[in-house]
């Protein structure tokens, strides 16, 4: 019998990376008509936005009563359907305020999960953040979510290890690694040249950083690195053929925070970085005409609609991701960079290490692997010199860059959204079958003595799970 699927998440038109993730997941799941009845979304909202199907329920993020009502509505609608219901919670600390409105201090996801599973609904939670060194509240939230759901889904294998063997000590049976889905598009040179022309970037080697930005994106370092690369490696004529486009604008919630004071300070830091980089620059709201043609650094200061965003992935030669949070386990921008067969230069945050360096990266400094799908650098001040060197390597070693693109695109096919959706459905089926297993009335043995076989057998079980 097919599942009706309920996703609890932010959702467009709210401008949020998790909302974009939820939309792509919903679309991918809906394609499996034999396994899925319908897909509906309970949207976590805080601005009174207007939503369309598949959103049919709203949860006011800062209203505890709205979370309770949303939970009850999900349970009621599930009972009205002949199909079983699967609930997929999209957890991020920042979406969960406490009753006083303090961000990231709430228990709403845990309370919802407990009520849903208590009503017999299969409930799983996708963790968008797993911290290696959490505070007491952050640790307790993930432990309780494990207690009150049928599974924790994570996009990196390192997150599995942290949840099981780190401070959380969560049962491995409750954790499943499933790739962050990606959108695929052709990486062919013809497409790239055509798309560049549509963006008025003809004959340019294009370096990009995409998505909404804030201080955590590390732009003050990538801008300095770009200037250093141009100064050290390029002639005046070559500089005219290279552009760095930072597209997406500043995050609107960050701009409003604390009356805009942090935003003003951040923009002052950006201005200082541009001055030190000694690059020509401009700010535009679209790529029409040639107003950005003579600028080495271009700020496209607008929210990127889907069609424009995909154009930039297609046009890009090198994607810069100078992020500062090394514990980050997910990035839609990096995932779609891989899906587009583009090479990334990224700081060594967890998701980037797993995706770009399949054989791992434990050393400090610039990391270029002969089997890699991109280049890894250290964060903050160390990134300046390393990004400049990485740009030099990719710009002046065309064949090696294109070989990286080929390896990247090959990995992308494994991560398509339909594969991610199918992996979730298969895991749900596995969990459902585990629930139905009747073990009988034999004696249950609890391990009371350490054994070398315990570790070996745990490895066997992990191999089984990896095949699910």
C-alpha cells in the first residue's frame, strides 16, 4: 500500500535553503506513483506568506500553540486516510524557538515527533546540522529525536560516526546516511559557452559564489584571495578575461537582525576586503547589458530565481565556497555544483571533504587529490593564500580541471534527487519490516562480557545497512 508523505519544513516562497531542499524532495517523492499516494507539506512560517499545494498546513514558527495544532492536524488527516502516513521532519535548530521566542532553544520538533510516533505514524527526521561539540540543549534535542522517531537521516557518513560514537551515543540502528539530492544538468562545453553568452559573460573564465550570504560564508577571504590570484598570476590582458561573480544578495533575515547594525558592520568588512584586493568591482541587480563587462568582481545583489541559479551553475568554471563552519554537514550549493559537473574550491567543512575528497583529507593546507572532485583549503586567513594557489592551478591547468569535472559529474549521477527519494522509500520499507518481525518468546540475551566478535559483527551489520 502506498504511503502518504507529510513533510514538516520551511517551504518556498520563504527564502530558506531547507525550504528549497524540501521542495526538491517533495517533487522527487511525488514521481514514485506506485510507492507514494500523495505528498503534502506543513510549512513552518513566520511572515504570513501565501503558499500553494503541496502546502496544506501552516505552523507559526514562534507560536507554541500553532505547533501543537499542526501536530494534531497531521494526526487527524493521517487517520482519515486508508494509506499509511510517513512524516519527514526537516530539523534545524534555528527553526525551533522556545516559548519565549528565543531562537534555537525550543523543543517543538521533539514534542511533535513524540506525539506522531505515539499515534502510530512512521516518523523520520532529516538532520541538517550535526555538531561535534554541542551544548547540553543541542545534544539533548538529537538524543530525544532519536528516542521518538523511527530514524535519523543524515547526508554525510561522518555525521553517522559522530551520532553513534561521539557525545550523543545514539544507537547506530537509528541512523541512516542518504545523499543530499542534486539537480543534474549537462556539463558540456557547448552549453557552458551558450549560457555565458546569455549572462553577458562571453569569453570569461567564470568564478562564482552563489546563494544568500552572511559573515559565515567567508566572502571577505575569497575576495582577498581572488585579488591576490589576479595580482600574482595574471597579466593585465588576462585579468580582463576573468570574472568573479558573487550572486544571491545578503540574507534578508541577517539584514534585519538587531536593527541592521551587524549587517552594516559586515558590509564595511566587505568594502575593506575589496579595497585590499585591488579589483575593479560593481553591484548590479541583473546580468542584462554590459554594465558589468569591465568589472573583475561583480555582486549580483538579488534573490536568485531557480532559472537564473541554474544558469550560473551551468556557466561556472570554478565555484568558491569559503565557508567558516567546519562542522557543516550539508550544502545545497555544493551539491548542485557537483550535479552540474563543476569544480569547487571549498574550505574543509565536513560535507565538502566527503564530497570533494573521496579518499579523505586529514592534512592541513591546500589539498589537491589526484582522484578528487575539487580542491580543499583551510578556513579564514589561511584560505587567502590557498584559494589564490588553487585558482592558479585550475585556471592554468585546463586538462586537470576538466578531468575533475568528469569525476564530479560521475558522482553527481549517484546523487540525483530521484535516487535520494528512492533511498528514503527503501529505508522506510526496511524500518516497517523490522517493526513487523516477531521474535517469539525465547530468552533475550544482553551482552555482559566484552568480546572481539562484537566489533567484527558490528562491521557486518553496518555493511548490510549500507546496502539498504
